[in-house]
């Protein structure tokens, strides 16, 4: 009897705190539908520790306030974790709510809970409450862990921290991973088009980093973001082999790659944001003469090359494509 009463109290606590958090964090956001809640709940996250930001279908998931997982160590010796992600619409980066992932440290089983925003459809809230009752109550420790996390986030918001801190609008703009309209995309037949001319279904060149080969890719989606004075950063590159060329050899003219500072680029050490690149970083660029990819080294970084009012991004079935013949990644 006492156990059932405790569970009911935890259920009520989770619902009330979730509604309070949503009313403070997502008061001006898009309304989450029941179908959207189900779609977010079905998203599979490959690595909860490393996958702190990614796009999945119509949604963007971003680790809440860049925080690591909450870890709980109970007397039964089983560690529990709660991972929190903000949920955005991929089309216009509007916030929809939160995704909380519970992980049992012994079984490694995970359970997702989608917490709708304040303006969400009533059916979405009903689905969240059902999950708390019929899923949360069956897993020992889950309800208390989730209740603590939501309560702590509410306390931080009440104290002036959290998602409404200064710079929140700036953070939201960081989800626009894009290129200017005149960025050149390389097609599978080695012809080129401006990214503004690319359509879903077009075939472009992509890069298989594992096998270090160029491969054909199909464009699944073209995303367009419009906003006045979007800053475009740039990196200048020169071929790595130029560094070892003789003094009599003519050096290759540096090539400029432009994008928003946060767009991911394929480097020799993995994906990096363009704005995080530094002199000496090695990128990969298509060489038309050899029809292969060669190594290019960053020689200069410029925070703002120009500003534009509209930017574009591609989603391909291979996860990459070429801009100005340089390998870039989907986001």
C-alpha cells in the first residue's frame, strides 16, 4: 500500500514539474502533436555519451544545456542514468519539448520519455502521462530519478539559470548549419551546380571516410534558412603536397570554403565545425585531374567573410557531399 502511494506521488510530481518546466522553457514554441511525440520517442540514439547533437528525420536533438547524464547510484548496486535532449523541428528549428532517456546500468536497457512543450496538444500530454504510469512504474528507480532531474532543472530555472539565460536566442541560431546560395556542389558526373539550384533527388558526389573513396549520393532534402545578416565564416586551404614542393614549383592558389561557423567538415581526425578549424588541420578535396580525393591543409581562418540573408543545407543518403570540391557533412 505504501509502495503504491509512493509511486502515485512520484507520478504526480513528475507531471507537475514537467508542466512547470515546459511553461517556463517552451512558452513560445511550436505545438507538439501526438504523432510528433511518437516519432521522437521512436528515435534510436547510437551512443548516448557521444551523440549530443544530431538530426533524425524531421527533428533535431541537442543535449540539454550541454550537460552530461545525471547518474544515480542506489543501494541495489545498479547505476541509473538520465540523458536530457532538447527537441527541435528540423525545418525551422522551433522547440517542441524534451526527450529524457533513462538507462539501466545493469541491463543497458533504455526507456524514452517525451516531455511536450507548454503549447502541446492535449493528446501528447496524455501519452507522456501514460508512459510515466505504465512504463515508469515498472522500473525500480526510474520515477525517482526522472522526478529528481526535472525538479532540479525547475530549480535552476527558478534561480535564473537554464535555458532562459542570456544568449539563449544566439544558441538557437546555432542550429542553422548551412552554406550561402552560391556554394558550389559537385555532382556525380563531375559537373557542378550552385547549392541553391540543387533539388531533392539530385545525385551528388559524397565521401566514404572508412574506405577513403568518392561515392554517389542522392539528395534527400534541401533545407533553406532565411534571416538577415547571417554570418558566413571561411577557411583558406592549400594542398599538403605543396608544403614539400621544390622552390621552383608553382604553388597552388589557396581555395576558400565558406559556411556558417558551425557546419561540420570532414577532417583527418574526424568531424569538426568549420569555426573550430585551425591552421594545419587537414581536410579532403576532390582533385579533378586524378579523379580522387587529396589532402589539403588549412592555412588561414576568417570568422566572418561576408553576411547573407539566406543559407542552404543538403541531406544525402551517404551523410556527406562536396562544397567547392571539399568534403562536408550533413547536419
